[in-house]
C-alpha cells in the first residue's frame, strides 16, 4: 500500500488537475519503449507497475529489477491509450531514472567488496519523503539497509554522547526501555571510545572516520574480548578506499554516498506505434 500511495502522490505532482494534452488527444492506442542511452542496473519495477495500474497501461519488461543493461537496450515496453501513456511519461521516467541510478551506484561499490564478506550498508541520508523509495533502490543494487528510521535501532552518535553523563547507566536503562530485540549501536571516533562502547554492552560499534590502522586495532580488540560485537566502518568511504577498509576486518561498511552521490543514468521513452 505504501508504494501505491507514493506513486499516486508523484503522479498528482505532475498531472495536477489533468494533462491538457488529454483534452484534444485522439482516443487511440499507442506503444512506447524506454530505451537505455547509457549503461546501468534496473530498479523501479514495483513502482512502475503501480503507476501502470493507475494509468491503465500494460508493461512488458525486457530487463527486470537488478538486471544490468547497456546503451541501446530496451528496458520496458508500454502499451495503452496515447493520452494515458503520455500523462504518465515523466513520472515513469523519473522513478525509473532515480531508482536505477542509485542501484547502479550501489552495485559499483558492491563489486568492489567482492570476496571480502563485508556488507555494504546505506544511511539515513536520504531525500525527504523518499526514504522507502531510495532504500528500496539500494537493496536492488545489492546492498543492505541500515536503519530505516529512529524507531528500529538505538544508535548513539556524538550528539547523543555529549548529553550522557554515565554511559553504563544509560545503556542499562535503555535495555529496560527499548524492545527486547532491538540492537544498540554506538558511534566511536577512537580506539578508546570503541573499547568503552564494547565494555558497556553495545551490540554494534561504529568506527567513524577512523584510519584503517586504528580500525584494525578495534577489530583485534573485538576479536580477543567481545567476538559477538558487530563492527561497522563509516565516514569518507569512497570507491577508491572501500576495499582497504573492508580488509581491516569489519563486518559492514556504511556509506551515504551510495545514494546522494549517485549520478543519473540516461534513459528515454519513444513512441514506436
């Protein structure tokens, strides 16, 4: 239901009180194709299916979610009445472009991690009201979602830590207040902070903006003393350094850039009949 509601709002943003072309367009059926003008990874299928349902269109996919495409490939064929098809054109392309661009960026990072057994995670650095949509695209690209929001894990960042006088007492109280299955993650900027976080009972320790050598020291301490604690590296992760960070021994690497630094691929829709 979330997808349907989202698509309805996106369509309304463009159509408003109605596409003026529809007032004069002939009532005839048309066929269109979305054609790739660059390489990438498809994402957006369930959103386009919801849009097609609203607009009485039929979709015939040549490439499905998660599949790679090359310049010149047909992604999807669309059949419906001309006015309905053209009214949906920009909404359809925007969703497909946005999701596929993120999925393409994500897959580049995922491939850089091949053979390391390290998970690639996203962050909450998403565009307002697009979190579900953008995090869906991350999954299609092959990465794993971090928190969806503030309500599914307790994460203590530097801003939180500045307000906590006694971390051990805070964690003990949190265990009584938050759901039993909820994990607690603590962001740490040094080896000393990471050691403290493990000793007070953190489930996950984030190595934030640490040098690779210091991350290795955190990993060694974890392995020797708290093997059940998960380690996440984050901060200034790039395609150039992600492999070095992964080889430090962490369990996961999180990066906001896989979403907000993705570059739009090039797709276009053409009427073929």
